[in-house]
């Protein structure tokens, strides 16, 4: 299922964004199609429009990698994803 079609998940994200906006923060719900990795949605939160806009653009720039024709760029992206997953697993294990 495409995450954007998961109504419950999107309601939770939209509700969180509204609550954060109500306390004066800037929010942007940002979907990203990562090709074979799947569709994701991020909630960018910051104190300024500039910060949130920069986060959204940075995410978009990174999201280009899986779509590139350059095989080495796609492979590098896949390795970065794998490294991040491994690092996250170590962090979670050390936090317990």
C-alpha cells in the first residue's frame, strides 16, 4: 500500500502537524517516492519557514538518487540506506 493511501497514518501526521502549528511552529508534510524502496512521508518541523523549506528541498534532492540513470549513483544510495539501517540498529540496541 502507498503510505499516502493509509488514511489512519495520514490523519495522525496531519493532526500532529496541526498541533505543532498551533504552538507556533512551521510544518510541512512531505511525501517522497523512492522508487523500489517505496513511498514515504515526512513531517518537517522547524521554527522558521526557511528551515522547513530547506529540509523539504534537501529531502527532494536526496530523493533524486534512486531515480538517476547512473547505476553508480543508485548503488551508492542503496549502500547509504543500508549503512543508515545498520547504524540505527546499533543505536536502538545500545539504548535498551
